[in-house]
């Protein structure tokens, strides 16, 4: 029952991403429309991966992904990044850091189970942080390219200088470290391969 209600939250934020894309297109926001389409496509990826690999992700994975992506879309389309700067921006990157790190964590323990790598908890925690930081850096590159190609969004540039970019990465790091610390705490009483096994037992969508 909890999983079903949680999935409705994920669907809700996916719908909000799509509606933001429609609004951006109707108001002539080219860069924001492209961003919304990209974010909606990314929100569908977990469903495709789960179906192809026969994995049952917990509901909060789908929810966090949709929430993190909506944060960014709404920030640009509705102008929250400008109107609520810098608080909205930093919360968005914190949520993104948690979400990306969680995906990295689940991905590496799944590979550990199927490839029998016998990874240590410390390695998994370290990979979780590095994965979160790597994808966070790719997002900052995306923002830079949008600024270079489209001149930013209607509310202004997607990046506001080196200090803003570095603060974004710091909040992504904080979110990634939070996930890694929770993982290390969990591994005190569980093995790494137990998490991989549970991915095929947890109730999904």
C-alpha cells in the first residue's frame, strides 16, 4: 500500500514536468522546452531499466528522481531559480545529489550481485560519492552549454559565475555523502550482496 501511494507521487511529478514543458513551448521558451523534454525522458529511464533487467526498485527511487528533475525544470520554466535565489537552487542540488548518489549506490550493489565482485562497504560508499559528483559535474556542463548556445533561460543565465557553480557542486557533494553514510550504517548489519538480492524482492510500481 505504501509503495502504491509513493508511486502516485512519482507520477505526479512526472506529470508536472510534462506540463512545464507544454507551458515553456507555449510561451516560446526554447531552451526551457528542450530541458523539460530531456528531464521527462530521464524520468522514464528507471521504468525502462527495471523492465529490461527485471529489477524492482523501491518506490522512493522513482519519486526522488521525478522530484529532483522537476526541481530543475520548474526552476527554469517558472523562474524559481531567479525569484528564490539562492535558496531554491541549493535545495534543488541537494535533492539531486541525494538522488544521483542513491542511483549510483543501487547500481553498484546490483552489479556486485551479478558479477560477484565482492565489493567492500567502503568501496561502495566511495563509489556512491564519486558517482554523485560525476553526474553533478555533467549537469553543470549542461548548464554551461545552454548558456553558451541559447544565452541562458528567459530568467537569465543558468549559471551565475564560478562561486555559484562551486556551491552547487558542494551541495551535490553533501547529498552524496549523506547517502554514503546511510549506506555504511546499513552495512554494519548487512552484507553488500544482500542489498543486491533485495532489489528483486522489493515491491515496485
